[in-house]
């Protein structure tokens, strides 16, 4: 349903959740199911960070440190998803984070959250198209990278422009390819660690967790190496919140959203922690890096033929999957801003299939602008964009946790009965407070790491600029689709 149909009063919103689940008559269409939500979230999370950069995290923190870092990351994801579940059911609308913050905290915070998240995925689009083009050089060295960028951009745009159901189905199969690759790594790599590796050309292979005992101890680079890896793990798990963005186009969100959240958290825990454990136990920490995907190294060590070509295909699929989800998210954020009267009303226009084509086209232009800046101004414009995008991931999680905390408070003050909520954040208020604390700690950690401090240098002024613009443009008036 459209944002304008969601009451501002939280108890009323909760009481009206049944009617909110009905298909909209003139807005975005509810055509996606729980399995689509799960794979959309998996598609947003499982990407180049796991397939390419996971080896770097092992080299930074050591084998045990990397596993612990991803366990902490998975725990924070659970905290944020627990907060997201309650909000997504009460406000089952597209562009959800923006709506949560607008209703629970204030319109300026919602406005800022939306633009932070939009920029995050717009930058990611440019990066992913470029990376796909570079990977295609392995098979088609005579075809220019820019040609592949255009081809992949056209494919992703077409998938998003047709219908939400087509997008969800495509993302399901994109993500399934990645999930199969991760499961294969865990199963085959785990079997090799138990001593079963009949196809390996080299008879020697690490047994169980013997690689965890390094000459420099369990944490070869000290606690600072683990801390930096924890920060990287937070960013690696970003994308799981896409379930909230898609809630507005989901059949029966009161049932589908909580189910998708539970399944997603469990699968991310198994896949990420399982994969990083196998990688850390198989490859010596002082030899792993960014020159080769650790997946290729592990598959090659157990004798899988054509491991490099197989993983090249999987990584391209992973990048396209992330781009597919990113463009979807960008378009829904702009649509939602327009619904809230905080962006040009042209962005609200829908195609006959219920797709916000103008918002979609503008988002694609943003992605292409990011792509161009990565080539023409990598040390200036693109550096600023990437820095803000990295900062935004944690900022959005903090917004979700704070929104849940304030929503629950307003709900109870208004006489709401917790038993009427289809999904309740467990262990309230410990869960949202702990999520806020850990996310804030990660931002402090960024400030202490010179390699990542740039995110704060550009991210904080960007946030301040959004608040200032909103105050100058809208003043203190509570802009809302419900009142406009």
C-alpha cells in the first residue's frame, strides 16, 4: 500500500496491520513471497566481500580472529533484524527504513537515512558493473570493459523495469548460484579438513583446525587486527536489511517478513561463519590475500577442475545479484521519499505493472555517474562517494535500532497492547540498545583506523548537510504522506 495510507499513530498502525497486508489498488503491488525476501537479503549480503575479500580478513586477524569477527558481525545482524522485524510488520511499505525513522524519530532523520542508503547502492552499482566487465576479460579479452558495463546495466535495468515479481524471481536464481557455491565450499572443504580429499593432486592437506595454531599465536596481528576485521565484517553483512525495503511489495508481510528474517539470519550465520572457518583452516593466514579468490584456492586444493573459471562465473553472478538488489532498493527509496513529499512527485509515477520507472531510471543514472567517476576522478569524487557509502551501512542499522526503540515507547504510551503485534522484538529494550552500542563502537573504531577514517571525514558532513537541507527546505513542519 502507499505510504499515505499508513497512520502516524503507532497503535493505530499496529491495529490496522491486517488491512495493510491487502494488495494496494493504485500503488506498488504485493507480488513477492517469503522465499523471494530471503534470497533478496542473501543476494545483498553474499557478494564480492565473501568471494574475494574474505582472504584479506583472514590475513589481517589470523584464522581464529577472522572467525570471531564474523561471529560478532552475525550477532549484530541478528540484533538489527530483530528490530527490523517489528517495524517491517507495523509499516509494510516500500523504502522502509526511511518510513521507520520518519514516523518514530522525525522526518529529517528519515530524509537523511533515505539519501544515505540511496547513495550506498548507487555507488555499489558503478563498482559492480566495472568489476563484472573486468572479470569478463578472462574469457573475452578483446571486448572492452565499457561494453560489458553497458550490457550488464541494461540487463539489470530490464529485470527491474518489468515487474517486482520478475525481479524477485531473478534475484532468487542469482542468489541460488551463490548459495550453491558457498555450500560446496563448506562441504568439500570441510570433508578435506577431515581427511577426505581423493581428487587432490597433493597428498598433504591441513587436518581440522591445525592452521589456527600459527607461529605467532592465535592472534598473530594482535587485537587491533581483529578489531579492523570486525569492522569489515559489519560491512560484509550489510544488505540483509533489504528485507525491509521489499516489505511493501510482499504478500502477507505479517507472516512473510518475520519468517524471512529468521531464515536469513540463520543462513547468514551458517554460510558466512562456515565459509570463513573452512578458508581459515585450509589456507595459511600469511599466504592468503587479494591476488586470488580464497574460494579458488580451496577448490583447487581439493582437486576441483576448472576452479578458477567456475568461480569467475559465480563472482560475476554475485556482482549482478548485488546490482539487481541495489537498483531495486535505490528506486524504492526515491519512490518513498516522493510519497513522503520530500522529493519531486514525478518519482511517484508507476508503470502499468506497478514499477516506479522514473525513480528507477534516475537511480540507474546515479549508478552510471558513480561508474564514470571511478574512472575519471578516483582520488576525489569517487573516494568521497565510497567513503559515504561505507559510513551509511552502519548509520542505517543505527537508524533501524533507534526507530524500534522509539516506536515501542510511543506504542505503549498510546495504550497499545504488545499481544496485538504480529512480531515483537525479543528482549526489549536490550536488543535495540545493544545494537546501537555495537554500531556506535564500530564508528569509533573507524576513527581509530587511518585506513577507514575517511568514511567519517566525508560521512559526518554529508549527514549534517542532509539535516541542514531538510531544515531549510521543510523547516520543523512534520512532512508526512499521511498528513500531506
